[in-house]
C-alpha cells in the first residue's frame, strides 16, 4: 500500500544502498549507524533517514541498523526475492555483453533467450543460450513465461519490436535503443540512453575547461 | 559564466532535447513551438521554457523556435562542437560494443585506444583499433592527448585503474564499473550502473504486480 506513494527519486537511490549494504555484509559488518553509512556513501545522514522512513525506517535501534536485515529488506522492496525470466533482442556486442553478465542471475534475473534478425548471428552461443531468429520471438516469450525484454537494437527497429513484445505479454522493457518508447499503462520501461550519458559527461568536461580558463 | 549555476537536472535533460531536435531537423522541420515540442516529448511546455531560459531562452519569436539554431546551440552547450579523444579500459563485450558504436564519433568523441589485462585479447581488432596491454596505458594517454577514459572492467580493478588514469592527465571518466569512484576535484565522472538500472525496473515491475493483485 504505502509503496505506491514513493517517488522515483527515492527508488532510484535504493540500488545504491543495496550495493553498499551488500559490500558491508560481505565484509562481516553487522551494524552501522546512519552517520557511518552517510560518510561511506557521501550522502547526508538525514537523507538516509528520510529515504528509509519511506519504508517504515527499518527499525534503527540503539546503535544503528542491522546490516543483514537492512540488505534483505531493501532487496525485497526491489523485488529481488523474486525471479524474472528475460530475453535479449539484439545479439550484437551490447546484447552479448548483457547476456554474459552473471551478476544479473545472482539478482534473480534469468537469461532465457536472445534474438537477432541477422542470420549470421543466429545459432551463436551466448552463455549456453543460442541466438534465435526474430520469427520465433512471439512463440518463445509466450511459452517461456518471459516478463522482461532487453532491447539492444538500433532505434529504427525498436518501436516495432516493442509493440510485438507488449502484445505477447512482456511486462517490462529495459531499453538501450536510442528512442523513447510509448507503451500501454502498466508496462514498465527503464531507459539506458548511453549517448545521453556521454553528452552529460561532455557538458561537464567542457564547462570545467571554460571555468579553468576564466580563472 | 551563467552556465555555472545550471543544475545537473537541467543538464541531464539537454541530451534528450538535442536528440528530438536532431530528428526534427533531419525531417526538414524548420520551426517548432514550445507547445508542439511539449506534445512530442511529453513534458510540459513550461518545463521546456524554464529549461531553455537557463541559456537565455534561445530567442523564441513569433511562431516558436528555429529548429536548426536550437539544435546547434544545445550542441554547443553540450560541448559537442569540440572533439575529445577517448580510450576504453576493458576489451570485453561491453568495451567492444562501445568501441564499435559509430554514433559517438558523429558527436566528436574519437575512439583512440582500447586496453585489457587479458593477453588473449591483446592484439584483437576493434573497429581498426588494436587492443593494447595495460602496461602501455600511461604512455599512451599522455602521448595521444586522451581526455576521456571509458571504464568497462570489474569493480575490483576499477579504483586502481582510475587512479592511474587521473595521474596521467585524464579529465573525465565514463564509468561502467559497479563501484563509485573517488576522484580529485575537477575530474568529471559519469556513472552507468547497469545493475542499478535493472533493479529499478525490478522494483517497478514487482510494485505493479502487487497493485494488480490488490485491485
């Protein structure tokens, strides 16, 4: 119920908490205060408390938070206690890189299929999964309970493929194509626009250069 | 001067404007009103005007903005009228995908070198650039005016490599390693944490599922 009101900004910060808490847990740290976590993550302690209060505060008592408990709870909020089957559309370098990334499996994201329209790539092995032709897409996602599709194809084909995915029951699209997808309500889209990120870097680089010259 | 006060949130939106304006320009559209741009991009017209006012408003007169002028000006603000030499550290699938991405070159980002510690990858060709051993990193970036490094290596090695890069004159790091880098002031870092993005998708997916069940 309460989860409905939480802003995307807070949600966007949860994976970073999860990452730091996972590292602390692996290092054998059992408890941590918001002040210590603040110094480690370089965000204010009040920001941390505010973020956590969205989820009931995670019962900070006496000396700080229980690391393992906090890690597990944030993992549950992020839905990482469930498993999701995903397919990759586009078996180029980026698609293969994502297929080979073992960390996703540790988080419950199971790599089930990879598709490409290029016949030269069909049959290629990506971590035990054979590249299939695009013609098999619809049947495959319906028969294998696929809920996430990763789009690593050029923007010209992305809109049409997204429509096919949605029509066949995909619930979420992780979109690397350089285009904004319009999907029906209830379909989740998370964009990774690499060029946009590089341009932001470029802006900060050129702005800093100008500041240096003007000093 | 005025650029100094502009928030990272506004900067983060500029590449998307640039992308839409580039598409309009390619379609031969000469002028566009903030209302039309608003409908196209699905942001409010007042947001667009506010964002543009940070840069003097781009002289909207009579019927809307001059598309080509606006595209060029935003490109200049983003520093895309300059060229930057970049190297990639890590010649795995992700590193090779980025090396092969021609769009970066169109934006003035020139792919000059790629490095890997794995001897099996050294010598491999990535779009005409041979993979070099890590031992050559320092000399190469000093002698080739490299200002951007792209980090696509596992997090265990990333912190040490970032230090080496900074000591040898790199001004910006595009970081795909799953770790937050601490760099001296004046060094720009832009993070692409793919796992974080996937977790955000997972959250929205599992939240939506719960809402559906409770309805």
